[in-house]
C-alpha cells in the first residue's frame, strides 16, 4: 500500500492516497491539482477515440497522426543520413529542372507536396550515383529509414511507410463531395474508385474537377497524402484521357508500378497544367465557316450615289425588305440617301443547321465611301469578288485593316463585373429571355451534330457510340455545367435532355 498511496490529496489535508482513490474522488475542486489536468487530457482523448470508433474516424485520425509523426522523423533522417545536397538534387528532379532551381518562392508554396514526394516517391537516378561527393540511397528514403530503424517503429508505422511508398501519384476526377466528410475520386489512369475521408471537403471542389495526388489506403480508410495545391477544371481531363489511351497502346493494362515508373512524366503534366492555369493562352477563335477569327475592315470609294450602290447590292441582303434598313438611314435635305447600313446574308449555316441564315458581314455606305466588316480573311476575299460582280468599276478598293482576336481582346480590357451586374444581365424582360432561350435551344440541338475537335472531330452523337467517346462527352458536359452554373441563365443548356439524347 505504501507504493500505491503515492499522491497527496488536497481534499484530505494533503494526506496520501492511491491513484484509484484519486480517480474516484476527483471533482472540479481538484482543478488546482497537477494530476487533474493530466487526467482530464487522458479522458478527453479516450472519449474522442470512443467517438471516432463509433463514427468510423478512428483509423483516419490514426493515419493522419502517423503521417505527422513520420514526416518529421523522415525529413530529419534524410538530412542527417544523406545531407542537404541530396535534397537539392531531389528538388531539381521534382520540378523537372535540367540544372539550377527556379524561384525559391515557388518551392515554399509547394513545400508539403515536395516533402512527401521526396521521402515516399523519389528514386535517385543513375546520374546521382556517379557523384562521389554525396551518399546516395539505393531506394526510396522512407524504405531506407524502415530498414535502418524498424525496431523503433510500431507495426502501424511500418505498414504506413510500406503503403505510402507503394502508392504512386496520379490524376483523379472528383465524382462526388460530401461537405465536411468525404470526397469520392476516380483514378483517371487506373480507373479505380476511392472515397477519401476529408474533414475539409467542400463544394468549392466541383464535381468533375481534377486533382493530382497520392492516395494511401489502409483497411477501409483512404487519405490523400501530399496532394498538389491546384484544382483543375474538367476540360483538363481530355488531355489525360488521350495520354492514358496512348500509354495503353503499348501496355495491355496500366498498373501502380507503371505509374510509379512514370512519376516524372505525370508530375511534368501537373506543372504544365499549373502554367496553363496561371497563364492561360488566348483560345483560337474561328467563325462558323471554320476560318480563323480576324476582324477585317475593307474600305472602298464609290463612283455612284449611295442609293444606286444600295440597290445594286440588294442580292447581299437576300432580298430582305428595304424598309427595315431605311428606317435607320440618314438622308440629305433634298431627300437623297446619304448613309445606310445593312448586313451581308447567306441562306442557312453549315455548322448550325437550324439557322435560317448567316450574317457574313456588315456594310455601311456613307456618301462616296463604302466600308465592309467581316470576321475572316476568307470572307474578305469572297466579298471582294461579289462587289466586283455587283458594282464593277463603281467601287474602287482602297485599303484593308486587319485585327486579330488577341489584339482586340487587349484593346477591350473588360473590367470584371460584379455579381449585381451579372444578375441584372440575367434579369432581362420576359420577351428578351424568351428569344435568348429559343436561340439557345436551337444552338444546343444543332451542337449534337457539330464536329468537336476535343472529340477527335466527331460529333457528340457519333462520339456517344463508344465508351471512350462517352467518357469525353461527360467531361465536356461537366465543364459546361460549371460554366453555366447559374440556372437562371437563359443560354444554359438542358443537360438532362442532352444526356438523354446522347444516351449517357
């Protein structure tokens, strides 16, 4: 009893009691006692473990705790065992650098990403082993540590090291998000599904978005370990699908070992995506003829009256009623026509079959001058021939001004609109909304039969006939769903109907 009664109790005039009696008598009156805080922490931890066991989070907590413990030990081990120069060599490999590291700030923003890759994934290349000034590991850092310190590691820590070292990085598409609980992911290359417990899971990670990470699974619990910091839009998956198909031609089935061996290739893709996301290139714009979008202004001198030119160019208007254009025309005091504007129209549209006609350009007659604006150099050539046909020597070509889409965008420099402004734009009068919705309906109906470059120049209807085509179609639709996330947007497609038509 002497050994057991080792504590002084404030409630018993500092008399000694055993730990069991201490626990049974303990109350808030013991708050000033040194044993009280230790006991409270102990029972708080026990209660948390019990709650985690009931909710299935116990293993998740254990994995995250083990991750934190091991990362500190593994990084210290790497520095002490192999030295800082080795970490610099690994840093070059990480960023796929041929020589010197880049901006140090870039490393700091990816420190956790690099550290986990360094200890669990990095495999020194032969060129590193030829260096006589460094001690070079013959396997992954974490596995070296396991070999040398196995006796100081618990069974669970050993299991964690083995699982993490065997889990390669890959790209994953987010298939579902339960805020504050979990994220469902699908490996784009291995086509395996995972449910990752993630307390920080939120709707900011849209369904269909792409992340780059490693997933470590123990029993029925999976976590992301050392994920890249960026979330990419669904459209980026199209490149990954093409890469998967390209690799698949030379390998019957992609495996974790294959991805581990192509770790540098996958990480290079991640940094390419990173650069594209941070510095997006201007898209290549084309008109409905498939021509490169360029605004071309053609300038002519007229050797006839504005009225005569307007009459001779009637075929360009598809014989539309003149009253519509004359209402907005300008006339001289004597009633003669001075200035008028009208479109150059052709019947139908080869890209949008539901269109009655296509506006090929716009013409403006002002006194003795004629200006024509078209959106490609091919259309400029066509209208020149038509002017020669209808006006002959009564129109004398002067000059052309050509502006690319990129230069026009730089000139415009639009200011970002506020949410209030966007809402106002969408809250148009009912009759305008109806027109926009009808235009959108016709567009999306014809879209199904338009050739899409991302689908290998197949139409969505054609692509839907194969598994690969359906996969790419889903990517396009998910990307569109994010773009048209405002359900009140009159231009928003009916995604349910599109999927029904395409059999998705």
